[in-house]
């Protein structure tokens, strides 16, 4: 526009000053032509500035202009994407409009199809396979869609994400648990009255909490605790303890030193004698997405088609920047549409967003914890054949050699590794449900524990009937996914190997700590080999990056699944928990492996995610 004005002013100036040989008529014609040409340029400039006056390209949404059209409204005579159509036609007279689907029914895209076509909608609906809610479907991302009943069933075990105010109390709880010596005072052999010791420690923890609340917010603390007994603030303490439990389930890597104290304290508070002396209950139900929506008559949200888009996880790998931005925008719009659509009464828009974010957190958990199992299964199938093997890359193991306590030929070990990884994947898929059932077993009044020396110190040995029942169902599902089952199918629970449900959960939350660093190292080997000096080192030592990957995987598949790692022969082997013990044993010996330096070059800092 500025260039156009300059040219017009210059031409008119020439006319007024009498410059040039042209007549006045010719000069005016030049002005008209200049204006006409500059008008076309201005349209171009406006388009570059994102002017809304220009219609979007054919096939794109009339509203957002950056997503392919999915519906055509007969009354509006316009094309919309799925999110914009829902937003524009959710109420009023437009709610009665009729729309038709544009184009053929979309098909499910394959995981390997990563086209960079900017006109392709990454969030198109895809026909999902008919998979049960508890089956091993992949985490929903922008190119996958979960079955309709999936969210309704799974939300029963997805805790609500903590709000900002709740996180303040969480920090106070963690501070109180850090200074508490609860297990040191209770889990000891003593002839004093245990119930009174438990009550004293619980009241001490509650007193610490009260003092911290008073120090953080004097007005609130004064209202809660001034001239009031512990039992009169039972609801407050239940809320604080529930926050810690909910936070731990959503974030297994947090509260590693304090969660055990909290659960054991709540476990003791359920003893009838303790409860009678304490005169209040410390335990309450965990707030889940399903319970929150059910209490406010909002379960229809979990069956809305837009929930797939609103809770999808946006994975940047293999995508261009504009594709990622489009997916983010579409997800945000879907969340806003659902929040407005289902907000009513006590079910606020913020509450709905909290539920959607919680489901998204569950997807993030699955991608971090379960996807490494899927990647290792893919590596196993890509680099190894169950019937044939390359020279020096046989998976065969023999008892007594290399620390192995099992004897398998190549084919048998291949199947043994495959079924072990499949079982871990199934367990991690249902980890939230197993965690909730574990707490039910631990905090059950009718399920007492006994203090025993299990060979690793005094531990609380307690049966876990709910977890055991579910684990057998998961084991059966894993057995159906593989051709044949090799080794023992014994699940240790409530014995000296796995004393209680807390120990069981702690074992399987470590799977991603084992597999994720290995997967990351394998994925970065090619990047390391792109450097000239390092490439020469890898070529001379390991005969190339591909051979190096195979040697790492071969060593892991052999000796991380060889039955080793226990203190004695009877506790090792091929049982369900023994497989994980062998994997940890392999991790402890990584620094002695010839390829350990390659791990360090890829950014490896330890299986705990930090330097020891």
C-alpha cells in the first residue's frame, strides 16, 4: 500500500509541477493505470497479511482456514472441519442444520506413513480396529483413534490432575513426610504397645502438617486448627493424604522416598484398634475422572467424538513445524468446544478441562512407559529371526555360562524374550488400574499384614487378592498374544519375593527405567556415527552402526532374560517376577560391557535418569 501511494503522489506531482512531455490526459491515464495495477498488488499484500476477506483454498474449512473441510452444511452453504462445525452448530437455529460428509470415509493410516503434504489433516477420523478397552492398543496420537467405549472404562482408574491450590498442600505433605520417621519407629521388633505407637506417630505427622499449614497460610490454619481436636479436622487430613496418593499414581517417578511412609501409615490407620483410639479415618477414595463426571452428570463427555482430538498426544517426531502447530490448534479448539458444550451447574468449564488434561496425562504415561516395550519388540522382530541367526548373534543361552540359569536354544530364547516384553507391555497398559487395586489391597481393613524377615530386612507381608486376580487376567491375555508360553507362569505376591502389593507396583514401575535408556541409546547411534572420528571408532571396533545395534540387542536379549540376579538358585528362573530381576541384573553390569562407551556418547547417564 505504501508503494502504491508513493507512485500516485509522484505522478500527480509531475502533473502539478508541469514536468514531463505528456499531456494532462495522458498523465491522468497513467494515474488510473497505476491505481488499477496497485489494486491488484494490494490484494496480494492483504493475502500475505492473512486478510479474512479472501476465501480459503478449495477443500479447506471456511472458519479456521487451515484445516481440510470435513462437513458441508447445506443451509450455510459452507464447508467446515470437524471441530469448527461442532462449535458453530452446537446451539440455536444452526443446531437444526443438515450436513453431509465430504469425500470418502477416511481410512486408518499406517504408522510408517509420514507424508509431509501440508494439505493432509493429521487429525482426520480413522477407523479404529475393534479392540477391547483393556487390550494393548497404542497410545492415541494425532494419527490414531481409540474405540468409543475406551474412555468410559479407562477413566474409572485415571486420577484427576492436581489443581494449583492442591499442589500447595502437596508440598506441605511431602515436607512433613520427609522429616517423619514413621517406618523406623513402627516396623521394628518391640514389646511395647504397637497400636499406641502407631497412633502417636500418626498424630505427630498430623501435627507437623497443621504447623506447616499455619506457617504457610495463618488465616486458613487458624480457622482449621484453633481449639479443635484431630478428629474434628478428619476431612482436611483425608484430603491432604488423598492428594499425595493421587499425585504418585499420575507421576510414578515422584515421591520415591515418601510414598512408602504414606501408604504404610494409612495401612496402619485402618487397623480396628488404631481407628478406635484415633477416632477418625485417614483414608478416602481417590478422585478419578469417572467419579468426578459421574457426580455431576457429565459422563456423556467421555462418549463424545471430539474427546479423541481433545486428549490426543502430539508427538513431534517425523512432522514439519506447521503440522505440529495445526495439531496444537485443533486440540485446543476441541478442548474449548467440549468445555462449553458440557459445562452445567457444578460441572464448570475448568473442571471439564481438568478431566481432559488428566486423560491426556494418562496417554503421556503410556507413551513414556509402555512404548519402550513396543519398540524393543519391534527391534527383536527386525534384527532377529526365530529360526535363523547371523554368525555371533545367536540368542542361545546355557545354564552356568555367563551367569545364566536357564538353557534355551535360539528359537526358544527368541520366544521367551518376546513373551516377556509382551507381558510387560500389557502390565504397563493397565498400570493405573493395578495401582488403584494395589491401594485397595493395602488399605483393606479385612486384609491384615504380618511383619516378617524376608531375607532383605523386615517387610510387611500381606496378601493381594485384587491385584493377583487382575494379574492372572493380564497374564492370560499375554499368553494369547504369543504362539506358546515358555517357562513358569507363577506370579509372586504376598511371599518373601514380593511381600505386598506396594512392592509389586514398585517393581513394574521400573520397567521404563530399564528399557527407555536402551531405546534412546539405540536411536542415537546413527547420530554418533555421523561424526568422522567416532564413525571410524565404530567401524573398526564393531564393524558399523547396524552391527553395533545388533550386538547390544543380542547381549540384552540373552543375558537380561537368562534367569539370573537372585541370591540363590531357587529364587531365580523364569517366573513372572524373575524375568524383571534378570533385567535389573543386566543393567548393573552395563559398565563392564565393551559398548558402554557408546552408551555414554549417546547421552546415557544411568538407568535412574541421573548420575549415581
